[in-house]
């Protein structure tokens, strides 16, 4: 026992001495040679084994920013934030001093059940399970202010709300004094906001305690739909009326939600996405100033919505760059420091989600969430992994929600303050993308602003160029989509899309609406609705006016028209190709059959056979493999027996000069209608020889996967 006691005393003495030690001896590093860039580059060149250093080690992004293989202190010293802290300066390091330590980012999981009662239960369930924001998704009809009785797709995209009773049901027992409410309203916030305020007041709620946003984005809707219910000027009159009412009666409720969805969904790069979104926000500011709001009042009404994409470091830089840009704009308008803080709500970019192998979306969403957190968001809506296929269910919603909770509670991401600050790479990228966003924003302003630019077709054209580049890279597999154009899963069972019965939805909603309207009369209140007086809209809603009646009373009319920006996903072209094969197979019990003429023992042909198999399975083709053939005669006989539509010769460059002239003619004789491919490439001096022997085409890393597979589908009669 005494030995143990003495050991404890010795340990305590050591700890005490260590704690009191303040001067530590210098550790000489003379024995280590400081590596130079040239030495590192030479080591890389040796490892690349002849591949060009500049091509392999420098990555150009869709924003025309080049990722360097290494960043150095002496090059980034001038831009490091040595004298600024979060909550200071231009806010690049964060809008507040403690970032998430005292105020975690908001967890805003979307609730999109079709019927108000069901969505009410989902909203409460989300809060019970860890969400911190009521995030209501409206269906397409509600965002367009259309009565559900006049809609053919009731519930498409969210909850169907037509009457005050619907909204009361939706909000029943929600703790709106404790949790923020997020509602994206489409082109005007007034009709749905009037119904929400009327419902809260009717049930004894305190509207002054409402937080979050019931927000509109008419420019975003114009770009997505090409035309609005009303002119922008009239919609801005409505927006100003809603803003003035909110500033007086619900000061923590915002009425403008300027989101980037339309640009992101179109395939825009990150510079375009933010430049055009910021320009839309500036257009809103000017419109509010013209209608009597101060710059501080107008700026307080705005919340931004940003899509977070696939390039991790670029997303971190993007999230950091938007803060100083917005601060500079507000400062230029004369706004106070208080309103220079931008409030950013983010979500994973829909553009980067896949229908095939959708569970990979879990990984995509995780990296996108992580990059947004590192970049410094205010709230986040994590999408269910199956959002490109259907509305989420308990499983997919739970996983999406728990990703955020795990990052907060288990990964400790509430503790780091500006974790990317000082990173040579991220600071460089932040500076680069900030400058490019600012330049493109200035370009749009030079055209007269975002509306004038949309009328001209400039943003649409620029986004189309980027989308085309993305599609080109995807079809050639330079951009890799796991489970789609790379590593396709041939055993995958497609998720049930759970298609809603829209006709039944309409029937049920119609019955509920007509039952409600039979006992109300809002005609007198509707006659008094004034687009410049939000209180009149609340009164009409309280009297029983429907969302469509409110829209009609506010007015509809001729709107600006622009070319729309279409909604896309990066994988859609490859997925359509694969789906065409699967549909053909289901209908005809047949498929494109590819025979692999694997020559020689397994080590000789395996690498190219595996590559070829993965290449062809992108199109869901049937690949007939084997362990290899010793002679051309054996391979040709097996190919004939297979009845394949195409044959791919797989071996090595060293063996091809002997194999190809002997085998290719025999394959054409065995299968006269088949296409004969060679896995790999032909040296220039052998290209003609292989062609004369009967090689029709090649499959290799430079092949355009989409074009090759589509040609085979056409030959088969699939497309």
C-alpha cells in the first residue's frame, strides 16, 4: 500500500511541476531539411509516372477557379484574418462573436404532408425529435394562391392550404412563441401571411412573438415560371405593406426570403448562384426604399436561402464570402452595422441528388451539411435522401434530422469558431470566389439589375453554358456520380415512388373547403382589401376569405415575361439512359448483351474486363463475362453461342498486336451484326491495323460513356 501511496505522491509532484513550468526549452529542428516547392513537385512528377503535372495536380472548377495542389504561407500571408475576429469587420469569419457556442444553428426539417392535420402532426413530431424550427412546405397550388378545388395536383410539393380553417388546423398547438416559423410563400407573402396572422389572432396567440419568416421571392418565381400573377411593381406594393405591418406588429418576423433555388436547380455555378441571388435582394431593397421603408427596415426583412453543392471546399468559401459582400452592399446603402449581418438559411442542392442508388445521397447531404456548418450558416434544412423520388417518410426524415443533431451533439461542431479561418487554401478560395461574385454582381447591375438581365436572357444563357459543361463532363465520366455514371449497382431495387392520388386528394380537400365556406361570408371584407394596407387582408382572412379570393382581391394583372430557368439534376441524362434499358427489358424480356472476349489468364485481362463491365453497367446492359480464353477460336465460339449484340476484347497492350488480328475477324464471322470493341486504346502505328482487322470502336477512360451506350441502345431498338 505504501508503494502505491508514494507513487501517487510522486505523480502529483510531477503534475504540479508541469503546471508551474512556463519556460520550455527550444527544440532544434536542424536535423530536418525544409522541403522546397520544387522538391515536392519533383517527387509528385516521379509518382505520376509520366502523367502531366499541371493537368493532374491543378483542378479547374466550374467557377473558373483553379485549386492548387499546395498553398503556402508566404503567398497567403496578406489575406489571413490576423486582426479580425468573428462578429467584427466584414463578418467573413462569422456574424457573431461566439458563432454557435451560445446559439446553435437552427434545425429546420421540412414538413410537407398534403393535409393540414397530417402536417400539423409532422411539425410537432419534428420538434419532439430535435428540430428547432417549424418549417412548413406549401404545395404548388398554395404558393400560386390557387384554391385546391381548382388544382389537379393537390399536395404536390407540400401542404394544401386554402381556408382559414386549414391554417388553424396546421398551426394547432404549435409553440410559435418558442420556435421560429419558416414558410416560403412564392411570389407574394400577403395571402398566406394574412391567413396565418388571422389564425394566430383567432386562437389567442401573440403575433408579436412570431419569429422566422413568411417570405416571398417574386424574382425567383419569375425566373422559374417565366410569368407572375401580377406585375413586379404591384407585388412589391404588397411586399412593402407586409413588411411595414411586420416591423410594427411582429418585429422578429421577416417577409422576404430571397433563395437561390432557381439558379442552383438550373445548374448554375456558385458564382452565378450567389451573384444573381444577391442582385435579386438588392432589387428588393431598392423597391422597399421607393415605398417608404428605411434601409435598416428593408434589410431587416430579408433572409437568404442558399443551396449547398458538391464541391466541399468551394461551399465553405462560398458561405464565408456571402457575408462580407452583403455587409458591403448594406453599408453602401447607408445601413447600420446591425443590419449588415446576413441571415443565411441553407439546404443541400437538389441538383446534385440522384434517383438511382439514392442512399448515396446520405453521404452527399452529410458533406454538404458539414461544409455549410464550417462556412457559418444560421439554419439548415437537411433534405431526405429520397427527395428526388418522393416525399420523405419517417425513416428518411429521421436520418436527415439526426445528421444535424449528431453534428451538434456528438461531433462537437457547436464549439469551433470559424474553423476554416486561417486555412491557406480556404482563405485563398474565399478571396477568389468573393471577387468573382462581386464582379458578376457588378456585371448584372451594369445591365440594369437582375430583372433587366433576365429580360435580356443573360443569366439564363450563362447558366445554360455551365449546365452544358456539367453534362459534358458527366457523360464522359470526368465528373463522377457514384451509383450512376460510376459503380452502378446492378442488384438495385428501385424505391417505391409512392405516387400520391391527386384526384383523391382533390376530392377530400374539396369536401372540406365547401363545408367550411358554407358557414362564412367574406364578401364585404374582401371588397375592402387594399394591396397597400396589410391589415385589410388580415380582416378578410379572418372573415373567411380563401387564399384564392385574397389573391383576386389584391389584384392580378399583366406581368413581366422572361425565359425560364429549367429545373435539372446533374444525373438525369444518365438516369434516363438506364431507365430506357430497364423499361425495354421489362417489356421485351431482352437486353443489350455484351460478351467479354477475355484473353489469357485472369491477371492478364482482369483490369480491363472490370473497367469495361463498370462502363457498360452504367446503361444497365447485360455483361457476359468469363475467366478468359487461351485461343481466338475458343473466344469466337463462345461469343457465337452467347448471341451477344457486341463483343469487347479485353487483354493488355502488349498482347493486342497478336490477339486482335487473329480474333477480331473471327468475332465478326461468328456474330455478323455485332459491334466489336477493344478495351483500351490503339497506338498510332497500330490503329489502321486494328481497324482493318475489324475493331469498330474502343472502350477506355477517354470514351464518352453516354454516346457509346446510346449508340448501342439505338442499334438494339431501345431508343
